[in-house]
């Protein structure tokens, strides 16, 4: 399946180091005429975000969430390739 990953514009190695430390980034993925914003989190940041939202609102909901071991371009590319191999049925 053909797809395209649109990383945030202007991101250099320093910017990616900051995003990896923050543990999350939103990336647009396009396939078969569809375009979707995917939220990539590492496990630690996701647990922090869930805890914060649970305390604040009593629930947590996130559409198009993908958890990777670290928020890096390589991990995002690998996750999107795996999603594409499954026809993006998981998102």
C-alpha cells in the first residue's frame, strides 16, 4: 500500500531530540486518498498524559493514537510501514 508521512515542517535533528524528550508528536499520514493526523507517544509520556487527563476530566480519549518505544522519525516510519502492511485497519 502506498502512503506518505508528512512530518512537521522544518524539523531538524535538534528539534527531533526535543520531541523525543517530550515523548509525543503529531504526524500526518496520507494513503488511498485519505489523510489522518496520528499522535505518536512513547509509553512513559502516554501514561503521564493519561494520569493527568484522568485527574482533570475523569476519562482519557485519543483518536488515532500510536505508541512507539521512542518518538523518533525511524520509529514513526517503522510503525507507519507496519500499519500500512495491515491496510491501516488499526487506526
